[in-house]
């Protein structure tokens, strides 16, 4: 299982690397849209037989991410507001066969997945976005890697009952590892990409993003525990579903976008 997890992880890193290094905004928009479609359907599928969720609105919004280059930001905001309107309209038209709990589950999934992941291509298209986007990956995946390696060997204090295998030691190691890798990455882009990113500032930002990523991981775990499942799907061998892979990124991306906009 560990070898399977490592191989799958390396393949994912290569795919992401090729898209972010060689791709343009259109490629990143399309890739994000595909990820969003897979993730939103994973989310809706876990509620099958439990809630009368509305898949088509979520899928339409996920598809529209591919066209962000030609859709004004104001229209994107209007789309989410319209989604809420349509969900309530369904309650009215179905004479409450679709109830408030149903649309609450649908609305949460739409905002949790589509509303958060959309900030990935938004950051990419910003000034120096091609370089800044890697801080999201570092905050999410380096944190996860260091937390797993250290936690599995030295973890003695449980972090939370939501995810019993996670430890305080692993959590701290994950954040420190992410900050160190981010500082090293900053050194290289400052030197070779002709930009100036403050080491102190980036350390503070990555510290925050790493913690947010871990909260995102636990948030996804809390959903799975509520439903009673181990993974959102078995899409990625050794990793579970798409949401299992991007749960940290979902929480990191919006804050990364706004924080980097400030600096």
C-alpha cells in the first residue's frame, strides 16, 4: 500500500508540475474544472440515498471554471448567487419533496468545492502567479508529507479524535517542513526569477497556510466520519478520492490568493 501510495503521488506531482510549468491560464482553468467536476460528484455521491442533492447546478459551475478567461469576475459571483436561488426554487417547485436539508447539503458542497478551488486559477493568472501558485502546493503537500513521516515515527500525542492517526508532533513537523521548503523555494525564485519575496513574510504566510491546510484535511475527515466512509472514492490508488487529495488545497487557495494579493 505504501509503494502504491508513493507511485500514485509521484504521478500526480508530475501531472501537476507539467500543467503549472508548461501550461497557460487556459490549461490551468481546464485542469481545475476537471478536478472540480470529479470532486463535486464525489461529494454528491456520498449522500446518495441520504439526501436529495442537486448535481446539475454544481456540475455546471464546475464546467464554467474552464471558461474563466472570458467570464468577468462579477458574473462568477452572480452565478453562485443564482445557484442558491435555483436551489430554493426547486424546494418550491417540488412542493418540498426537496427540503431545506437537501439544498443545504447541495449549497455547502458547491461553495466548499467550487467556491474554494476557483481561487487556484485566479492566483495563477495574477502577476507572478506561475511562481506563487507553488506556495499552495508546498503548504498542502509538503505539510502532509512531513506530518506523515514524522507522525508515523515519533507521534505520541493524538491531535484530534476526528482523525486518530494524526499527532501533534506530526502536525508541528508538517508546518515546519513546509516553512523550510518554502524559504528554500523563495531563495531560488528571488535569485533566478528576478522577484523579491520577503523571507520573513513568506514564512508567516506559509505558517498560516499550512495550519489552514491541516484544518481543511480535518474538515474533510469530519464529513467522512459523519457519513461513515473511509475515503470519498477509490479514484487514486493509495490516496482515496479527488477530495482526499485536494482537501487541504480547498482551504488554502482562497487565503493564499488574498494574502499574495496584499504583498
